[in-house]
C-alpha cells in the first residue's frame, strides 16, 4: 500500500500533466476555430451562422465564441510566438489573452482622407504597428514564462505602453469622455449596475467598500442595513442571540453576511441616502468616514513633468537621476499622471526608492522624514504578498519574519517579507516552508517537496525584457512625428 506522501506527490504530478494537456487542447481548439473561420464566405450572416454552429459544438455562448475567435485570429496572424508557447503548454490561454489585450494599445493611427497619400500613410503605420507588436511580444514572453496570469497583467500593460503609438495621456483623456453608469438586466430578479470610470477612481471605490466590509466583520463600525425585499419577499428580522433558557437576550448575533454581500449592501447604503437630508445622512453613515486606498508609483520624471506644467518646488534628499516612467497604478498598470494630480498634491510625504536599472530590484529607500526605513524598503520591494501567485497588496498584508524571531530570526530586510493574512496563517500552520535567498528571493517548498520561487517584483521590466529581445535589423521611420517614447 502506498504511503500518503507518495499518493499526494503522484496527485500533484497528475495535476501538472493534466494542466499541460488542457493547455495544448485549448490551443488545438482555437486552431480549429480559426481554420473554420478562414473558410467562411458570404458576409456577416455567414459569419454569424458559423459562430452559432461553433457555439453549439463547444457548448458555450455565441458571445464567448466571438471572443475566442478574436483571440484565435490574433494568435495565428499576429502573436505567433505566443501561440507556439500555448501549443506546447508552456503558458496558458489566459496568459495569451492578457498579452493580446495589453497589446491592443499598439495599433496604427487611422489616417484621415481617402486619397492615395492617406492610404500609403495608413499602410506604413500598419507596418510600424506590426513591428512594434513583435518587439512587445518578445519582451512580454520573458515574463509570461514565469509569472501567473494575475501578476503578468500589470507587467504586460507597462511593456505594451512603451510601444504604443498614442501615449496614455491621449488615450485616457479620450476614454474619460465616455464615462457612464449603466444597468444590465439579469435573471432571477437581479441586475448589474456598472460604472465606467478612471481606474484610480474605480479601484479606490472598491477598496472603500472592502474596508467597510472588513470593518463590519471586526465589529468596528455598524453593519449596513440589509436592503428590503431580500429573502422570501418579507422584511427579515434582525438576528438575536438565544440564551440557554430559550429566551432571546436581544443582543445582536454576529453578522453572517459574506464580504461580497457586505460590499453590495454598503454600496447601496452609501448611494441611496438623501445627501441633502442631514438627519438621514447621519442615520446611514455606515463606512462613510472610511477612505479607499490606492497605491501610486511616481518617478523623478513624473514629478518633473508636473513641476514643469504647474510650477512649484520639491526637495530631494539624493541626487537620483530622473527616469522615464511617470505614473503607475499598482495592480492595474500605467495611467495619466495628470488624472491623479489631486491625490499627489494631497500627499505630504512620499517614499523615495532607488532601483537598479539592470535588474529592476530595489537598492535602497529614503524619505524626507526618515522613519520606519525597513517598512518603506519592504513596501517598495514586495508590492504585494510574496506567496507565489498572490497579488494581495501590501496594505492588506503583514510583515513576516521568514525565520521566526522566536527561533532566532533577525529583524532585517533579508529576513522579512509581506504575506497576506491567509498565506501568513498557511506558513505557520501547514507543511509549507520558506527560506529567503539573496536579493529578497523567496524559495517556497510545498508539502510535496516541489520548489516554487517567488522573486521581488521587477520595477523596471522593460530593461530586463529588452536584454532578452532578439536584435532585429528594423528601423522605425514613420512619415509622421512620433510621440514621446513611454517606457511603461
């Protein structure tokens, strides 16, 4: 009879093999989809008929087939190296979706007019965009091989930005004019309220609702009321604690709602009150005093850009040269620095981070008022929970001693790393083990004995990726003036 550790090891091996086979099968499925689409003739109705039949064959919706078809065309026609890695199972289809989605900013600017000069200009811009996409693909695949999809997304956005034909400032200003709130009617008496907002606002609001939910769970603030009409259609009574004698004490029982439910109820409570009724606002102030948090990264170049545009002065405590990056919203990607100027202006203190241009890792941190230097360094180095694949931000994580202090572990940055509460608990109460190597690299050992390496986030992915990009004898010579190079 096999021992349990052996059974578990064989199970993990089986999962790895099955995952690789699924990736290969997904690539094959996309190839069949694209091949069939290439044989469609007869216009839009023929295409729709093909998509309908493909949806029945795949057992998915027609919109999903249309999305898959778009990805299939991109992979077979444009991102061929990405397609090759998906076919061999080295990366997943989700990796490919993130790569192609981020690469959408690398496109041609449509020329105005229909004369021959405009057509020639459009063709030249198409060729330029194709060359840029190829360069972007070679850079992003360096990271796709080693990052999980959720960690790859902001890196892919940053790398794609430096090859974009239009800078982020122009694109974000154009999209900001389309901001809106819409309702999507669903089944079972439900609907979705969707808001199309600048990313910094959307992430800030979501964090606000999350903080409300967590504060309610900890009993720090009053719980938002349950919207009327939920359940069986009648108003639900507040739960009470039942004493041993069978009588109710009248004390409120712990709130049993999940975090998603609390977010939704807090969202409704904060928006549904009358802002002009002071009494009502005071009675429904659940979480109103909390603020959403976002993490912004500016470089000296970004600060200088603001000072050149709006004036003012700033005192630096080092001679760190200005870089090319302007502003990045952590967990999302590059954004227009002007769109967050009020947030920047309202911050009295910023941490200064010195980054190695060759590796993208943090060398040191400093500040205008030196305090908690280790915390500043770890926040800059880690950026998120350091368990492999986790992207929980540092402000929802705890600083953990890799070697426990009770076991002689020293309190220094080479023995400290951020872990979210879930993975912090896992580290101390399971067979997972970790040791910290040079440069803040964490070597995690799974219960099966498999090694998983988690490296500190690369703050300058374009530098590392460009060293792995094959040199091509291509000269970019557009006939129109190129925008400034954006290194995100």
